[in-house]
């Protein structure tokens, strides 16, 4: 049985990718959630991950400690992780790799925080470019391979890699075009994504660094999470 080590569901976009991929592709695993703590998590995470980061997949003695590497490892053992069609598979791998290594401004300015709603008061041109590029990719994949997912009829790894953007779109009300907005909503409606979101709302611990990053993005409008541990009621 695989073990998948992840961080807080409210914050950890990297953890979401293999988690939702394995759920949607019906690949069984045991979840091991290790919460983020104040400051560096390197030493704590090094107990299970060579990089000191999440996610990390273990398969008996084999350890795979990067989200893209996890997808490729699973693809060697399970059908459907990537599209069967060669053209769709090549496109999907390019799009997933672009998400994996790019969109730095979106990551920095719109950190994942599933349970809150924030209005971006100032849209930097660099952030706007990232959002436009994501829309281009989504529109291209949906049009080229027929949808409803990016590389065709089935959910594959490329959809998993953009799943955190679907939550960011909700948190920050990102200005997506109509086709991209519908696709983001389609991802959020998946059973696995609904489960992840419900679990995120029930997390009572807060990590100050992630909270500060979200608050710096704009005006804090709503917080749908349970009260933090130790908070007073009322």
C-alpha cells in the first residue's frame, strides 16, 4: 500500500496534486498528514522526505519526494495517469511541467488558502500575465482534446496539477474567462476536491507565515474555517 505524506489541506497546493490524482484514478493509498509548524518544517519533514518538503510518496522501500516525480512513478504502474493518446499525452506533460516550474507570481501573490475569500485590491501586471496564460492553456486543452478535462474525457495528471488553481480562483476571485471559470468550477465539483475542501475547513490550526501571505494579497472578506485551536468562541 502506498503512503502519501502531505501538509495542511488548507495550505498545501503541492500536496493536493498527487492526492487528488490518486483519488480520481482510484489508486489506493494511506494518507499521512503532517501539519506545518511555525518557521521551518525541514527537520520534521526530513523524517519521511529527503527534501524536507511535502508531498512525499512511499512504496515499501521506494521514496518519491516530488509531485511531478510521483505522477511519473504512478504512471509506470497504473493506466490512465496520463492520456493514452500520444499527442494528448505530450501536451499534458508540457502543460503540467509548465505549472510545476512556472507561474511564480501567482504562487507568491495568491498562496493557497482554501477557506478564506480575499479581494485583490491591486492586480500587478505580472500576476495578470500568469492568469491569462493559465486561461490560454485551459482553453487550448479543452478545445483541442474535446473536454471535459484538459486532455480529453478523463481526469489525468495535468488536471491534478492545475487543481490548486481552481481553489485559488475561488479564494481570490481570479478574473478567468468564461471557459476557464467553468473548468475551475468543474474541478472543484469533483468528489475528491469536495472532500479535500471539507477537510481543509475543519483544520483548526493556523500557520502564521501562510496566513500572512494570504492577508498581504488584498482585503480579507470571509473565513469559512473552524475557529483556530485555542480561540475563544463568540
